[in-house]
C-alpha cells in the first residue's frame, strides 16, 4: 500500500486577507493498493472560498485502463490515456468531502 497525504493552502493570492483568516486548507489523501486508487479530498476548512467552478485532477502512473472510476459513489466521466498512463477528471468545486475511486 502506498499512501500520500497533502494539505494544500489557498488564499486570494493578492492583498492581506490571509492575515485576518481568509484562507482555506483541505486534506488530500491518495491510497494505492492492489490495482485500486482512492483519492479523498477532505472538507474545506477556513473562510476562503475559491472562485473556480471546477478542479482538474490527473492521476499519473496508471498502467492499465481502470474498469470503473467513481466520484462519491457515482460513475465519473473520465479520460484515460494509456500512452501516458494518466486518468483525468473534472471535479465540481465543492466545500464538502469528495471521494474518487478507480478500480481495474
């Protein structure tokens, strides 16, 4: 099993709002086990809400086309590029938790 954990920081990128708490963090956990990949975006914490409508997610190093990719338990619209070993998905921006699962 391989597990990667990250807690990205976001703010407006201009001004000093971050000094008064206008920022956000969320935990991102990626687990790889026996041909399955699970990515969990934790709920956003903080008062900053990004203006973007979606997030582009790329999963790299995927050597076979996964038979099933789901987002929050529903089949996800995704692309698989076998030459690059890459799955790409567009996720709607959401302050809540999002779970992605890919299974061969």
